[in-house]
């Protein structure tokens, strides 16, 4: 049995990375480890956070203890917390890393903890470099990377970013596991009733925080294609705007598709996630930049086909014309694949393929890759 501390967003914080922290910690606990979570008392200062709130409205369902402790911008907090964790002498500390903004806090914590000569520090990297680039990203990430003993990354794309720093430490790749904590697929009619949607239409779903790199504009332009004009089809945009909303509403009006787009522009609570994915026929992710995506793994949990673009690690997750489509960023090509999906009635075939495919995205297998990384670190010289 190992004593493991996971440092990352978790309850009472909300969002996909917080859900990942909790689900991973629960699986590590299930496999016989002594596990606890250290989450943020302050994750982002308000002026840097584009959403309405950083806090969850759901109940805490984690099976492991969660301590609210880390202030991302207070060095005195990092020192106090680092000394506490150094004294605790965990076998492993896992650092969730997704944005260079967190590098000073996490890199400093790791350096203090490792002074005990007993603890190994492992980065679980969703990203090494962010989708939306800023001055100083590489310098900050380098500070974090140098403090780690090994890395578990979620895609080949992230591994390539990591390797660009020219270091020699153990690295393992394991794809993003399923977000399997949302419950069961609902009957379509029940989902449409909950969301108050018309049963006469088919639905595309664009899900999650809306940022420029996620390509909502491409989805809207594809929906406006003449290829799709004869389909009884609407696009549900479900998620909070993290970029300017007006530009998207203006685009909808410019394309004359206001009657075909439904905006649900609040943060989608976990309890409503099954309704959105059960109502949708096809999930669309026309990202302009990506490493991997938690939305894909929610879709797979519900056996829902996905259209992704050929960027980052997304094509690794979606076998073309088996679990969905891999498109270029060309909106007419995206529209052609949407047409093919409905015209050729591909949902049943793709969903059956996903049912088999998703077995390789279990949390048990993810923890196996984690254990292999620990072995690599222990034998590394």
C-alpha cells in the first residue's frame, strides 16, 4: 500500500479537471492505496476567471478525504503547505498540471516536499503548454518540469510538448479515461422532456466551456451549409462562455440560423449531463487546437458518436467512420460528415463500435499505466 497525495482541483471546485482528480483518487483508493486530495483554496483570482463561479453546486461524492489548502498566488502558503507535506512523507505526490499559471505554486511545493528524500513527485499533465498561448508559458512550465520525477501524459500531443524541453525523465502515455460518474443513458424522449426540446428534430451537441480554440464558430458555419438545409436538425450549445458571447450570437444572426441553434449558456451541472448527451444524436468538437478532451470521454460513456477535427490528440480517440468522424477545419467538410451521419443512419453502427472501443479507457487501466511509471521512476538513474 502506498501513501499518495493528489494535488489538484477537486470539490468544492467544479469542472472536468476537478472531476478527474476525484475519479482518479477514488480508483487509487479502490486499488488499496492510502489516498488523500489537496485542493485549492484559491484556484484563480477573480479577475483571471472568465466564468460566473468556480464552486460546485453539487454534493461531494468523493470517497477520499479532501483538504482545501492551496492558494495559487500566495508563496507563504506554498511554503507552509510544502513543509507540512514534506513532514508527512507520502510515497507519491501527484501534481495535476494543465496551465502554466499553476507552475510557480506546484513547482515550489514539489521542491520543498522532495527535501525529505522519501517522496517521488509525478506530474499528471493534461497540457504542458496551453491552447491559448501567453508570454512566459515555456519558462513557467520549465520551472514545474524540473521539479518532477516523472510524467503521466494524456496524449501523444502532450508528450511532444514535454519532449520539446529536452529533459530525460520517465514518461508514460495513457489516454483520458471515461468520465463514468454521470449515471446511465436516458431514453431520448425523457431527455428531450427534461430539456424542453422538440421531439421532431435531431440534435447536435456542442458541450463544455466555450473558448475560442474550441471552434464553436466552425460548428455554426457548418450548420449553415446548404448541405444540411433539408435536415430537421438543431445545434445545442451547452456550456458557459469563457470568451465573448456576443461574437457568436452575431454570427448566428449573420448566418440566419437563429431558429436552429439553442444556447444553454450556464455551467451544466453533473445532474443534467445525462439529459444533454441522451438527447443528442452526434457530439461535435470542431476544435482548432487540442491535446485531448474530457467531452469525448463523456460521449463515450453514453455511447454517443463524435465528430472531431484533426488536431492534437483528438484523432487518437475517435476512429474515423467507426466511432464518428475526423474532419479538417473546413466547414463544408464538417457539414458533409454531419450529412453522412444522418443520411446513412450511422448512429446504431457507431454506438455499437463505441461500446467495444471504450473498454480500453477504464480507470483500472489508467492506474496500471501509473504503476508502470512508478516502476520506471524507481529504476531510473
